């Protein structure tokens, strides 16, 4: 049961990171009003908004997706390690 939970946590973390990367890459080529960008934005923007309040853009670069990826990786690592100790 715990290994299934670990697998699900890893899957969700990797899926969220993939969505973040796709959203960041599509922001260079698609209009913000494109349906795909809007759909991805509904997933990603609630997570990025608090980070953007703390980490402002530097010039034209927005580092909030990178910060969110690091936070997701840290949470994933901590949760998996904690669940691994429960085995």
C-alpha cells in the first residue's frame, strides 16, 4: 500500500513538473488567449501566483516556474522518504 502511494506521489509530481515546463515553453510561441494556454494556466497559475508575489520577474525572465519545480521536488523527496520509513 505504501509503495502504491509513493508511486502515485512520484507520478503527480512528475506530471505537474511536465505541465509547468510545457506551459513555460508554450508561453514563447502561443498567444495567452489560445485555449491550450488557458487550460494549462488554470492548472499552473494558482500555484505560481504566491511565488510571483515573493520572487518578482528579473527583466523579462520569470523565475517562478523554476522555483515551483524546486519546491515540488523537495516536497516529493520529503514525502517519499517519510513514507519509505513507514515500511
